[in-house]
C-alpha cells in the first residue's frame, strides 16, 4: 500500500532544501521506492511531501539515507515536524 510522508522544517529556506535534496536524492531522480515528491516554501519554513510505494521503502530511506546524511553542510538543521499515513486515495490528472 502506498505511504504518505510530510516533513515541515521550521525556519528552513528553499536554498537549504535544494542543498539537502542534492545530498540525499540520486542525480536527476527519486530514491528507490519514492513515487512522488513535492516541496515548497510555507509560512515559517519548508514543507515536503513524498508518496512512497510502501512504509518499508520510506522507513529505509529515512534511516539509511536521510538520517545517515545529517547534518548536510548548508542543508536543514534540527528536526522536522513529521506526519505519516497509509494512502487512502491517490488520484492523478488525466493528460
């Protein structure tokens, strides 16, 4: 079942986000198991949304890549506000 993960990094900037993503995502693509990734500047920080093919893929990325890479020089500092959920509905726009 698809798995939804959101991270809100208080006080973070788009520049920090780009530095962080460059360090933890493969060049020109998404990590194994990640189906969708979006991020934007929100009031007070950066909001990141990712949809994964499974909870196991999300957990593996967080523990083996994201946490293992922290801190990234010029990237995020501190801890994000995290929300997790199994996806109950996933729709895409038709082309």
